[in-house]
């Protein structure tokens, strides 16, 4: 009986470990970068690919960055010759899918920068998901994205 | 049998020619130079705005240079820096002698936030031989209207921060100050460079 109990405990621990690992590995962020701006400018945007490798939908609710007064999730839309931007309250990433935060689309706005940012510098952002998961992301300051020198960024 | 083959190859040849001709109507030509921009944007472009040095700006002072003019604001997260970066890449495709003949004019549609210092730093950062222009809202609106452009302030859901929806087209003026070409947002640096070369 004691052995059975021990086996059960072991099983529970393994399960818990598995769940913890699954949660931690649920989100993978690739190619995170922040658009370089002149030292006096106070607003910029962060771009990245957020991959949801977990079995459940992940909902990005907000983001934080300690060098910005305010951080918002935005989307852009080119309507005719006009570029329209709007704040969104959440970004849903279905299980086993990814969301591209790229120029001309979704991005994370860093508003009211508290200091100048330099090209090549790494800045840490936190992505906060609806289930409480917080993912820390290191984003490099670059003048443009990895698509350079192509026309479409 | 031989005759049949001859007819067949002639037909194929004609078909190919037709395809090429029809196709040329649908592919985006490197030159979007039509009489349309000339008629649309040239009648009333006498405007006064201020350079970041405080000097008053007149488009006619840039006669003899190719002018790439567009509207934006320095807090713009995407469209403006993308456009400026793209202009920089287009200029990189030209010789240094050609670059000297090209001037970028960035007109701020955000007089509330874009002070001359901010505007100067912003346009200088991208190295596109640019002049930043600002003025009162009324002065800016007059220019926006002359170019049949648009902008609209969009208040944010949170905080005091606002964004601005605006026209992203770049207006190419030839050395006589006439609008000859409209660069659309999706145009590539190569297309831009090709059009600039045409008017040098």
C-alpha cells in the first residue's frame, strides 16, 4: 500500500512538472527588435514573432517595459493611401500558431521613453498573457527589421 | 503536316505576343508617371511653412533639385520611419553626385508635439538630405489640402497619447517643382531610385 502511495505521489509530481514545463514552453518569441529612433524622439515600436507551442490559445493582454511610460498593443492598416493605427485590447494566438508583430501590422508601442535608446542595445520587454504567464523578451534596437535591404519591411 | 506545324507555331507565336501585350497592362510599371499627378497636384502649391531653423520655406527655392515630399509626424511608430528608411535605401542606390540633387521634405502634421528640435533630429537621423517643415495647424492644413492628402488625429484608449492616421504617399517633384510621380507605400527602394534617376 505504501508503495502504491509512493507511486501515486511520484506520478503527481511528474504531472505537475510536466504542466509547469508545458506552460513555460508554451510561448516562444523570435526575432524581437525595436525600431531605432533619434535620441530626442520619445516613441517607438517593438516587433517580434510570438509562437504558441502549447495546447491552448494564449491571449496577449499587455506588455511592459521599464524605460517606457506606457506600453500599448497596436495594429496598423493601410487603407488606400492612408495608414491607420489603433490600439487593441488583446492579441489572440491559437494553439500551435504564431502571431507576427511586424511593420505594417501588429506592434508593441513604447510611448514616452524615459531615456534615449541606441542602435545595437538590448532592451527587455515583458509580455503579459491572460492566464498569468509572463514572458521576458530581449529586443535589439535596429534601424529596420531583418528583411533589410528588401523593400518591404 | 509541315503546313500544320507552321500554322500551329504561328498561332503560338501570336498567342505569346498577345499575352505579353496584355500582361504589360497589368504589371505595375516602374514609372507611375501619368498626366494625372500633374493635373491634380500642381495648380495650387504655393505654401509657407517654417524650416526647423525658423527660416520660412518656399518650394521654389528648391528649383533645380528633385524634391521628395511627404507628410508624417515624429511619434509615428511605423509608416514614417519605414518610409524614411526606404528613401535612405533608394538614395543608397544612386551615385553621390546624384544624391546631391535630391532633397527630402518631411512636413509634420503634428504641430502640437513636433517642435523644431525634435523634427530636425528626426529627419537627420535617417540621412536622406531632409528638411523638416512645420507651421500652425492652419498653414499645415492648407498644404495637406493642396496635395489632396489627409490626416486625422486618433485619441488613444488610455492616457493622453494620440496617434495620427495620415497619407503615406511620397510626392516626387521634378527640377521645375512639378509633381511627376507618386510613390506608394508598397513601392520598393529600387522603384523609387529608378523614378528619381528619370528626373535627374
